[in-house]
């Protein structure tokens, strides 16, 4: 605002809250930031010009209305009180006679006034208008910037305004008491002990990790979009009186009770024991005389922290919060920005505010207006704050308790907000019904809502299923129906159902002759081959269960699995015999398994002479034991029954596979996703195309296989799905169904695939190994941009899903909780680990005859009845589709000599790709190659971190736990000790550009290592595919063998234009043997810094 120097009446600093509002007003692109508009509907004979004259005198009377805010060129902003300043006040006629839409004109003016807002650097920050709606109908519009005054001042302002109007109307002198100016409050603030306040707030916030507690927040970009909306509800008179009486009986303030109710709602909604939200305090110090009559910004927004324990009685918690609120008032003068700077490293402590107003029955100025023939019919307030949600609880004497939710409809879901208001009422009713209730027993759902959700879960589990038949029975049925139909394809070779059955019979009889019976375990180590499938089917035909082990696993890991599973027989391919023979020599069990070469078993007998073996197995006998990463450092074997496997591929509610289908086996057979590929084909008479590891690594070759073999259905991990989408969607044109899952979804990749494939062809799958392959499925028929992710869908047939909080209560729609699974897919438990089985597989809380698997995954129900995956509740993560426990990596690191402390974490690139990082504390840094070599002796390559960060000590909190948020922030960039070497020619520049694009790293030098930058085999596929687009050919094997631009550029071949669109198999083929390829990525991870 421009002004003359001689018009300056006073100047003084800003309050902390004013500073925050100034900062946000200057920072934001919205002119209505902190804009407040009060619209008052009046009936009677009002003199509009006299009303505006009274307003001008009101402005003259109070300094705050003549205040400008200066900041440019100043170390600290100041507020300047002017003796004279322009006052905007006008009369607007909205009465255009009969037939005119007065409401539309009024709404238009009010909206335009809001959109105009205030420019805090130029405008006078208060204005008024009187809108004439009819002869005796008026709306008075008062608009001001919140930096001038708080909501409490509204009644004070209208009281004086109507007093002045009354005096002017009567021609009497204006005689109003003089109150202290706002500058007195600023002086009072300056005299307060800021360090004492900070010490108090640091104690209050100790150990709290800031987090968003509004689950209805949209993921779309709404930074500069504010669409005000409002929702109100009232408790009836009886409920209000009971609340007031409850507070009085227990010596509590009603406000404290309501704060606890709101805090418990947030805790239950987010499944946390700790919740922080903002609370608005009165803020007028008793030390300043008549402070309650002053006009200005006195309120403070301070954090309220509700910490509860499950067995804590509600009233004990309420007393605790009551004392806390009283104590905090002494230090409420401390600015929120200062509190956050010292308590949470500047991070916002909360994302919304909750306020309580105890109002008189009717404001006194209503009576002044009535004395002048004017009747105040209603008043509505519009306020744009820096928060997406403000909740105000208002209690008038002898009236109902009202709650008003003011929210940004572009950010907060209207439906979920209304649900939250209902859940708030449920919490209140739960306590009113039993004041002695403890925290754990208080539920967000009413009994009626809880019953409806339980019944809905049960209904989805009543589905037809195969009864009395084992996997071998169902396979043999297909052999009878389509004996000559192709069962398996590998390269140019094929095996029919009859041929596969005959060869599997040989293995089955051989095992039975060795004494194998139902529920016995038979190990199998094989590459992707006919022998692998024959071995698995043969084991099942014998009645036993198979234990798959990848031949490229480290010897130590194979030894651990064999020691734990103790199979009586170990079937191996000839190529893996020497390795397994060495492994068996080192394991410490008395009865070691007999090592049998599959090829030799098959060569000893004529397959056609072998009938189907007789067996005693049932669907409830084991089908396989698959090992996944364990948090103790030891893999855990999951006991999976045959009926659980069958439910995934027979009589399902998500897919129907027929003999006309061709499936693709991409999954590692030691990963439970392989069960869908294998049995989805063989139990439905379909064809199964086996893809060698070297072909799966070459994207162009893989796409060629999909097209040439006529693949119609396949499952891929999320990472591989993303790579396929990036490579060439045209190759998927004939796909009937593509299933993907295993780690967090990439919305952009699904959107791209959906745009090409259309509705009903993309299935997003979810399921831990403990629930057998898949537990839920989402068929993509539309994408919700506001959600920004793809749901995991609804439960499979004969599968139940509950989302429970830590008090074992059902979570309502929108509320976060642990995803728990029941039904036919549940594994028996963990092999030789009854304690872990008992803690993860628990009694169903609503059907005691059933079990429930607690996944440790956080999820929530969406409004459309589907489920959204949120993340892990513990340290378990997924990388490249493999589930791993960070604890297992940490355990192995701590075994390394010299490492005192270790923690593993996930870092994420700008494109959403994830990589493992390990922080460790030691006397001195340990060479990365040494750490990699050590870990690769015990862990699969996908569990070896891409980055190792040495620290003298890891940051710990007061409880002695590692504070993850204080670890150095990392991107997938060069290690800090390395120097950047710029590309020196056109080829190096092109390679650097593509590496940066695929790896999501801003700057890559020619000596930067591919693995250290977050690269892996999946990204290698993407990178080679991108090079092919630029008419450059590079094989994945060459990239992994030469992991720097400097060393790999000699392997890049320019593709002639005539060949650019031809099959990439020749240019991108692998020149490695299977044994070399199996160890390829592992060896290269040891080569960092070499070459």
C-alpha cells in the first residue's frame, strides 16, 4: 500500500502468527489466502449509506484496520499504522425488480469479492459492502485479511459498528470506551520467555514423527487450488446435555473432552497411538487490561498431542489431556513456526486444526440491531486458511453442540469427510454408553455398521470350488481331455500333455519307490526347462510336496534351506549337480538328502510304460514349501496346501483360463507367482511357454516370444510390467489378460498400458506368499487421477479380507489398518517355527473356527469397495517383485567384522524406482566390493544393497533406536567421494543421457558405476531397449559386465537404418552359457570400482 511518510502513526513488529500469514500470503499464488468474508443477512429499514459511514468511523477508531505490512529490504517485517488510509465501502443493488434472480446476483458479487481477495503488498486489508436485496432485505459483506484480526473479533466489530450506526441514526455523539491498541499486545509478546516456551514444547513433542493424519487428502496437485466447502452436524439436545454433565462430573472442560474425541478418531483412523493436530487458543493475555475487548490477531495455533495406551480408561486419558491443555496455555504465545523449527526440523506437525467456541446464546449486537428495527436472520463466514480442513465445535448456552467442517473440496474428499463426522459421533456415543470404556474398546464403527461389514466379508467367501481333487488329479483330468494338446514350449521344442504326463509318471513312481509319501518334502534345483516342470509334476504325482530352490542362489542360502526343510530326496538338473554336491557336504544335518539327477531318472525307464501313480494324498496335503526372506536373518519356509494353490487357478472370480490360452512362465519358480503360471496352464489344458533367464533379460527377445508364441495370458512383477510397457506395447496387442503385482504400482505405467489395451485386460494382483500367490485382484476398467494409484481390488473367491486396527477392530472406509486375510488360500504356517506361525496366523475375531493371517501390510477400503495398498507396517519391502526383510540384510551386515551398527533402507529415484541402501557404523569405511562379496555369500543378488554409506555412528533417539529421518538423505547419485568425469564424445553423451533418463539420476559421469547408481537387471532391460530406439545396440550381458559408460561404450553397436525395426534378437543376443548367466549380475556387483 502506498502511503506518505507523514501518515505514519506507529510501527512495530509482527506477531509470530502474523509472520506466518505474511509468508504464506507472499509465497502463494492465491489472492484469497487468509481471506475472511462475513456475510450477514438483515431484515428491516436499513440506511445503507449511514451503515457505510459508520464503517468508515470504525476504521478510523481501530489501528489494525489502518495497518500496512512492509517486508522488502528489511531483516524482519514490520506493521505500520497509518493515520489516514483509503477505505473501500460501497452500496450494491441486487434488487432488479420482478423476475430478476436476486440470489444469483448476490452470489456473483460474493464470489467475485472472494476471488479478488487481497494483495497484501498493495491493498487496504479491510472493506465493506451493503447489498440491497429488496426494500427491507440486505446483506452486509465484511471482508478482511486474517492477518488483521481473528474470528473472536467478529462480534466485537459488529457490536461497535451497530453502536456507531445507532448514534449516527439518532444524531448523537459517538461515545465508545477506548481500549488498548494492538501494539500493547506486541510489546507483551516481546517480553515473554521464548526459550522457556521452546523447552516446554520440545518436551511435549519429544519422539513424535510428523505425519499426515487426514486420510482423505487427494494425491492430485492442488497446490494452487482452493474450493471452499462446508459440512455441519449437530448433536441432539440430550447428547449435548450428557456431554456437558460428563465434563462437569469429572471436573473437565467440555473442550478437553472434544479434543480427546477428535484425537481418538485420528488415532483409530490412522491406526496410531499418537496423534497431533492444531488447536486454536483464545490468546488474549490477562496481563493486558480489557484484552477481551481489543481488536487484532490474538489467537494462537498450537499442537495438541494425544498419546494413548490400549488399556487406558477413557476418563484417565481425558484428565491427562485436560491438564495438558491447561499447561500449554502458559506457553501458547510461542509461534508455531518456532515450535516446528525446534521440535520437528521445520516439518509441519499437523495438517488440520480443531477449535472450540463457547458462545453466548445470542450476541449483544443483535439486540442493538433490533433496537434500530433491524433483525439479524443469519450469518455465514467464508475463510481461506493455510489448512485443508478446519473443524470448529461451537456450544451455545442451552443449545445443541454444533460441529462445522470447513475444507478445501479440491483436496479433501467430501464423502470421506462426511464419514469422518459420522465416526466422530460414533466415538462420542461409545463413551457416553460406557464412561469406564478403555481406549482399545472404542470403535469408529457403530454395531450396525460393524455387522454389515462382517456379513459382506462372509458373502464374498461363499464361492464354488474344486472338491476332493489334488493338483495331480486335476492335471491328469486335462491329460485325458486334451492328450495331444501342447503343454510346454521352450524355444522350438514342445511337449504334449500326454508326453508330460508320461515323463512325470516316471518321476512319481521313482519317488514312491524311494518311500516318498504325502506331506513328505522333496527338494528340486533346476533351471527353467522341461525337466523343471517334469520334476515338479512328478513330485506332486508321488503325493509329496516340492521345495524349489534357484540354482543361482548362493551356496550358503541353499544350505540354510536344505538344513531347515530336510528333504529326504533332492532332485537336481545335471548342470547343478556339482554345486549341490558341495553344498550337501557343508550342511550340518545327520540324514542328508539323497541327491538324484532328474535326467538320469528319465533315461532309465520308458515313459510310456508308466501308468499314473496311485497316491493317498488329498487337497489338504502340502503342495509346496517356498522360502522367503526372514527378519532374523534366516529364510522361512511357508507350508502351502494343494487346495490353496488350486483356488488360484480353478473356478476363480478374476480370470478364466481355457485350452485356447497360452501362458508365459516368467516367474522364478522359487517365487510363488510361478504357481499361477505353471498350474494356471496345466490344470486348464492351456499351453505354457517357458522363458529362459537370458531371454527374460532381453526385452526385444521377450517381446518377440510373446508375439511369436501367441501368448494370451501372463503374470509379471511390477518392475517387469513397467519395463514391458516402456519397451513396446504393440507387442501386447493380442494379449487377453496381463496380470502384474509384487511391489508398489506405477500409476503412469498402468495409465499408458490402459490407454493401449483398454478395459478388462489389466489385472493388478496382490498377495503374500502366506495367502498363496494372490489374495485380491483389481481389474482396471478406469483410472482415478485423484487417487494417483491403482487399487489392489477385491478378494479372490473363497478368500476373506479384513482391515483391522491394532485393537483388532474393523476399520471403516478410508481408515488405515492392517490387511488381514482368511479363507482357503492360507498356508498352514512356517516350517519348524511354531512361535512365528502362532503370531502371524491367529484366530479369526469374528469366526472363531477360522484362522486369520496378519500380513503386516497397511491398507484401506475405498469408497467403491476396493482396497488401496498403503505400505508396510514393518521393515519388510519388495524389490523387483521379491519380498525381503530389511532385518535380514542388517543381520548379515552385523556379522561382518568391524561393523558395530547397521540399518538397511529403501531410496527412491525421481521416477519412483527403488533401490536398497545400507548405512553402517565402523571405525573406518570398508570397501564396497568387500561388503558386496560378503553379502553375496549368504544373500541373493536382489538383497544386496546398491549403496553402502559409512558413518562413525548411527543417529539414535532417546529409546536407543536408530532415527531413520536423521540418516543422510540420498539420491541414486555418485558416491560423495567420487569425482564427476564428463562425457568426452557424442557416444558417451548419448549413453549418459539415456542412463540419466532410465536411472532417474540428474548427472552421470563416464566413470560412475551402474549398480551404485541404483541399476539392476530390470533397469538394464529398459536401458538397452531405449538404446535400441536410438539405433544403438547393446546386450544386457555387456552392460552388466562393463558397468560404466567408459568401459561399456566399446560394446555399443550402431544399428543401420535398414535394420532398426527388425528383430533385435541378433544384435541383443547373449553370448553367455547358462552357468555364466546365472552368476552374471552377482559377479558384476563385486566389480564396482574395477574395469
